[in-house]
C-alpha cells in the first residue's frame, strides 16, 4: 500500500536555507499550512538533532490555519569542502477525536495513516565573507581584502640624509668631549706634580732630633692654596661644560 500524500502545505517545500557566517546561531523559518477541514497533528525530525533547535517540534494545525516553525542552527566551523547531508522530515496525520496526547499519539501511530515530507538543509555564505580553511584541522582563516589597501609610510632620501647628518654631529661632539677630558686630566696631573714638588723638604729643615714646625705663613699654607686653586679650576671647567 502506497503512502498517503502530505496534506500539509510546507513552505519552503524542498530546502531550508541558513545564511552564514555561522559564528552564532542562525534561524530559518518553516510554515505549515492546513488546507483541510480537519485538525492535523505534526512532528518534525532531523538527521542532526544536536545541531538544530526546532520550536515547536510537534503540535496541531487547525483547519484552514497555519503554524510558524523556527529552526535554529547552532554555531559551527563551516567548511565548504564538506558535503552537507543534514535533512528534516515533517510527519503528519489527521488528529483523532477528543483530547490529544502527542507522545502516545506518535508512539501508537499507524504508519499507513502517516504522511511525511523531506527537506534538505543548505548553507549559504554571504558575498564578501569568504573563508579559507586548513585541510588538516579545518581551522577557519578569514580573508580581509581591505588590508591589502593599507600603505605603510616610506622614508624619503631627504629624511635619511638628515638622520645621517645628525648622527655625524653627535659623533663629532663626542670626540670633542673626549679631547677636552684628556686635556683636563693632563692639567690635573701637572698641578699635582707642582703640589708634590712644593711639599718636598730641604736638608736644612731637619736637625739631629726634631723637625722644624711650619707656621701659618710657611710652605704648608702655600700647599693649601694650590689645592684650593686646583679644586676651583676643576669645578669651573665642569660648570662651563653645562652652561656653554
């Protein structure tokens, strides 16, 4: 005995389209119309129940009325090379008289009284949102064409010449500071030699038992003046480097 023709009018009749990108849940609509004068019970099944959420997935369509069905596809990594085999089936039968228990109705249903229609799922990627995938792990890599238009700043020959001149000036200044530092060291050594020569005692300054004391106006005071002059000279040269 052949199956009964589907009494419900299903929109869309053949395919359920889901618009990507599929980074969030995507919902597609299905409409069930009952053109007859009897109540019709329906139940919706899918080959991938973990990937879809159907509300409502069963119910009753009153005579000459319709029911809107929302089918939500859960987020996933879309691979265009993978063949999509997801399908939906809409089962229906005329409702019995009296109160309807959906669970008991479909459990005890006579297959000869049941009608069904099948729809396949189609995944559609929007224009300009193409994705490339690595075959090994199927990790999506988005392509952003607008990045190709970004221009990086390029230094001109004039800018490079100015930078070279600035580096040359810095090297010349460093060389001049080194020369002045050497002159300062030589001047310091010369003053130290003068100070050491002034402190050398004469033979007549010693007696057989004692050393003659040096008064405030003697050689001890001259040595103090030399050290003070040396310190003032060094401080003056250091300060001159900062203010010039």
